[in-house]
């Protein structure tokens, strides 16, 4: 059986209930969301609203209408960044960000008169938050930070960053692509203004789903980047101004969202803490099993509790892509190699010139036996 260890890209397998929900939608319901008054449409509507409610429950969001459905993590981040920033604004972000933030900010720097500062990271992938205070300017509108790196798994000091941002009058955007469903996030104790995440990674929904929480107090400051039909106030020429309709134009990904509802329900039932403990155990086993193998270099924090379920490595004399191919073809282990859409992270940890790293990312259904299989494969490869 092929072993899938690329959960940081998208989770696989999904819980059985996700497959069942998508199949039920596709075969039995088939209706659009918020656009009909027949029974199937009402049923789909209620399942999609349940998805919103479950997401709000997971992150302790008081009003589920503040949860906006998007099409992936990138879409959520684009909406937050492009919807908020105006010419003359300054944004602080970091070298560890994914291209969904880096390229979006870069594009705004090029064409929209936005200024940006990128906080550096150390060789373990930890963003240097002590430099955030100095980086803040009177026109800093936003601090956008990754919760955990998709290259090294490094968990960032986001509480401190959020507090500094707020004290200096800026808003805070959390990119929770690698932590939603894997590390507890509570917008009560971590009062982010935006929480962006895909639905298809740790929330265990299908591809084509994403979420953006927007703090209700800033909705008037965040423009919609897409306009069109919402199934509400259709006689009006202007886009609705309330959530979620303001930001959700056009037909929803209904099969994806009913699947996402089932994915979040699985996470809620199993609990984020249990998933986190499971991943911690696997990461510890993986690190211990690999760390002394000859020629193998592991990246990221040495302490498994300082990372999520992501481990990057390189093997002397091997290109990361070739190593990935060997693991797939000879051992049936699927991994991801290269830059992982995060070039700055590879510069920080010193792997840019080598073409990046090979990344192992187990998921909630990965077992200790699976990890043992990986360790044995690396023993064989390094013994050659
Ligand atoms: C940290 C981080 N941010 C954003 C994204 C973008 O998410 P998506 O692939 O759903 O657009 C990813 C995806 O890998 C990620 O790891």
C-alpha cells in the first residue's frame, strides 16, 4: 500500500464521513447554495451553514456569519490582504511566508504603492519577532504572519506578534494553513483580525475549500475583491455590505463545503488536542529514527513540540527531487520536494541553493508502523 506523506500539501485520506457527504451531495442533492426554495436547495443550504457553524465552533468565533467561504488558503489570504490594504499603507510580514502572501504583497508593492517589511528568520525557521517593534511605522496597517512554516514546521510566536500589532494600531492576519485542525486556535485568546486557512489540509475537507474569518469590527474596512450574484438583495445594483454575502459572490463549492462540514466535525469529535498529540508522537519517532543516519540533515527546531507535523531534510549527494522519486518508486512513499512555494524559508535555513528540501508530512491517519516504514527506507538508502 502506498504511504502518503504529503499532508502539508493537502490531507489524504479524508475521514470516511467526508467521502459519504460529498457522494450524498453529488448523487442525491445537487442543488446550488442559497438560490432555490425547493427541498434539495434547503437541505444543501442547511448543510453549508452547518459547515460555517462548525468552523466557528472550532475557532471559538462568536458569530458564524463572520466565517467566509473561499476556494483555498491562497484565496483567503488574497481577500484579506487585497481587501484591506490601500495605497500608502505599510505591511509587515516575514521571510517564512508562503508565496500566497509573498507574491500578493509583492504585487501590491509593484503596482499599488504599498510598502512592505519582511522580518528575517533564523536557521531553524523561527521568525525574529524582536524586530517587529522596530519594523512598525505610523502607516503600518497590517502584520501578516504564518502560524507554522510549511517547510520546517516551526511554530511562530504569533501571540506576541498579534499583541505588538494591536498595541501599535495595526491589524493582524494569521495564516493558519499548517495549523488549523492541528493546533488549538481560539480567536478569543488570540484576537486575530483575520484567520485564513484552507479547508483541505488539517480541516480534512476536499480540495477547493477555504475559510477566512474577519473580525466583525473591521468589515467596513475590508473591500470585497469579487462582486456578483449572492442570491440575496438581487434587485440592488450594489454588493451586500454584510457578512458573509459581501465576500461570497457566485456559486459556492457545495460538494466541497458539505465535505468540509464532515471534516471539521471529525476534527471536533476527535479533538484538536488528540490530533496534535498524535502528530507530536509521530514527529518524535521520525526525528529520533532519522537524526543519526549518515549524510542526512534534518531542518527546523530540534524540539518536536516547537513544530507541527512537517519535517524537511536533505541527504548528502542527492537532489531532493531525486530522493523523492526514489522513495516513491522503490518504497511507495509519497513526499514533496523542492521549494514548497516558500523560497524565503529555504533561504533562511540555507537550502535555497540545493533546490530546497524533501518534506515529510504525516497526517491524522498516519500510524507508527508507517513512520517505521519511512525510517527503514532511509536506513536502506543511506546504507548504500
Ligand atoms: C503556509 C501556507 N499558506 C498558504 C498556503 C496556500 O494554501 P492553498 O494551497 O490552499 O491555496 C499553503 C499551502 O501549502 C501553506 O502551506
